[in-house]
C-alpha cells in the first residue's frame, strides 16, 4: 500500500499511500493530481521546485496552483526523477514520458473488480482512437483492434487468429481473407527486404522442426535468375527434407523452377519443357516411378511390392536403360500393359497411331541399326527369343539376325496378265477376265486365278505370259538355280497330239514366263503361239509361286 498512487478521475479523488482518497482534484496535461497530497514514510520525503505548480512539498501536505514540475528530488521511495514531462519509476534518468525499471522483471497490471473487459487504448490528438489491446474476460483471449474493428486475436488455447474472432479447427494459426482484397482471400507475405535479387538468393523459408534447433524440413523461395524490379522476377520453389541419417541441414528433394519445370534430387538443369517432370536419382539404381492401388495384390514381390501395378526403373544398375513393368492380379482378357495411340484421321497412310524406333548412338546423334542386327526382341520369361525385328525384317526364335534370314516384306494385290507371241502377231485378253491375285511374303510370291484369250492376230513364235508383279530371283554364278517352273491348267486350248503336260518357266530376273509343252517320250519345247485360236473360249488357270529377287 505504501508504494501506490491512486487516482479516481471520475469522482475527482486522488491519494498517495492511502486507500482513502481526497477531493479537489486538478487535471494537468492529462494527469490528475491532488490539491492535497499526503504521503507516508518511504514514498516522498522532500519535494522542491523552482517553477511550476509545486513549490513546497513536505511529508504530509502541499498545494499547487499552475505549472509543470521541472525538478523533483526525493531521498527514498518510488519516484526518483522527474523533469520536463518525463516520469521514471526505479530510474533517475527516464528516457521517455514513462519509464519503469526494476531489478527483477518490471510489470504494469490492469485489473478490475468485476467481469468486464480490460483494455489499453491508443489515441491521437483531437480525441481520435487509433486502436486498443483488450483482454476478453469471457473468452479468455487477447484481442487487437484497429480502425474500429478487431484484426488479431490470441485465444485461450494460444492460437493466433488473424481476421477472425473464433475458429473451431485445431490449427495453431488461422488467417482469414481481407475484405480489402477483391477475392477476400487470405494472404501471407514474406519479404526478402531488398529489391536486389539474383540467382539462388533466398527470399524466405518456412521451416519445420522440433523444439530447439532440431531441423526437419524446409520450403524455400529462391531467386531463379536476376530480378529486374517490377518487370522480371524469376523465382523457384524448393522443398528440403532430412533423411534418417541427417539431423542438421536438410537436402533438396524437389523444386519447381521459373518455367514450371519440376525436378527432383537437386537437378538444376532439367531437360524437359515448361511444366515437365525430371527425376534425378543420383547414383541410386532403384525404381524411379511406381503407381499403386490398394485393390491390387499380384504377389510378384521379387520385382515390385504386391500393390504396385506399374513401375519404371533402370534395366541396368550402371549402364542406364529403362525397364517398364505392369501387373494384373487375376486371370482375364485385360493385359498387364496396354498402349493405345489415337489419331485424328487415317486419311493418309503415313498417319500412324504408334511408332517404335530403335537406333544406334552416333556422336551426339543416332544412326540406323545395321541390317543384320536386332532392333526389338519379343522374349519369354526365360529370355528365349520368340520374334525379333532386325534392321532388315523379322527373324524367328534364336535364328541369326542375318539379312538372309529376315522376313522383310508382306504384300497383297492384283495384277493384269498379258500374253504374247515371241516373233510376231498379237494375242488379246478378255479385259474382264485378265486379273490375277498375288501374295508376297518375304521373297516368295504366290499367284492364283485364270485369264481368257479374247482374240488373236496372226501370232507366231513361242507363247509367253507377262505382267508378273515382281522379278524373279537371279542365278548364282555358273548355276541355273534362278530358273523356276510352275504348272498351268487349260480349258479349250489346242495342243499337239503328243503333249502330256503344260508348264511355265521363268528365267532369272524376269517378270515374264514362257509356256512349255512336255511331249510323250520326248523333250519339252515352248508352245507355239499359233495354236491359240482366239475364239473367246480358251482359258489358262494358274496356282503358282516363285521366288523374287528381294
């Protein structure tokens, strides 16, 4: 009680060192003092002034008229120095209007005897309120108010509420949208503190840690190039975590650069376009990408976890390459991997939904795979080859991929057959019955169908057919292995009486064939063209095959 100064401004009462206040208060510069000031031992013992309202102060009473205290001297007590509107408690040299010093934690306490709110109000000249700090008695919270409305609150559970007065969530801080923003969205700004930003300048960090300096993870905003204030602000966002063996400096795991490129492992030069993803795994040869589904349980855990239905990893631990795996966990028509390409139109034969390309490195570029080397191979689980695609065509099984073993062509179509005399004259075919079908698989051509002779004009010499779709194979050196024979059936055709068989012979590298007769107990000879009568009833039927040059 001896250290208290009490002022009742409402009832114009005041007192020093007593609970019984005296009347006749006087308001001086916002501070109420009493015309009669009483003090007990230990508070004020001597007060003198050269100018102002106080002239003499003794132990029990004194009066003041006008003025301001310029000099206050006491020997013991609370007040030790007061000059030029400065009031000090516990100090002889106050540095501001009110200064409190104490050897142990100075405090200012506002307390009411009823359940109302307590607050500290801030005003400017003219009686305009700037804001206040209030203790909400009922909510046990501390509120901060500016411009006539509450802006910030610390509630009873220690949560920081910015822009709202209550929140049912379990968060430590909630930021509500500001009505001055057209979208009324919540915003949290972190300023670097300078407009001079260059590449790798750290603009701000959100750090996750335990009590003390036990760092766990960071989210960092960094300059991703030199800024030009107001026109160009290249920035990246980086995510850092500690692994199980680290407890101090987190390692970058993921970044989003100025172009929207995503990269992992601290990759600073991702070779992808804007919005692309680059996975940098360093020297880790484990899988780079997996997709899981809790409905899947394939059980093939030698390769992937049982609920992983798709994965991409290295096919070699130190040479690179990619291995793609897909899984199903039940029998059915659904494949483990299905690739589907969809094009807008197939109006041109060059439009292709799926294209597979194999190539060989050639400096900084690539070149074609050699004709006798595999481009792709379809293999069983034990790596036995079933079908191989080579630089020439298709090779089956473990057969050598040499060009000579490759099935390199398949084609179907029709062609118009001609018939001619080797010496003179003409033979005309019926135009509606002169087309035959062919199928070419590799270097083997199969031909079938029949044609009819419509008319003739004095044909002479040997009888020859032509218009075959591919040239026949050539002979090896000093060999006749390029000659090929095939059977011919006829209807209404006149032969020599001794003819027992008619066949065709293709010479090496030819698209024509001569028609030969085999005579009873004699040699074969080319059929004479003048045997053809041109009566529209002479048919020639073919079911033949021959080898082509390619």
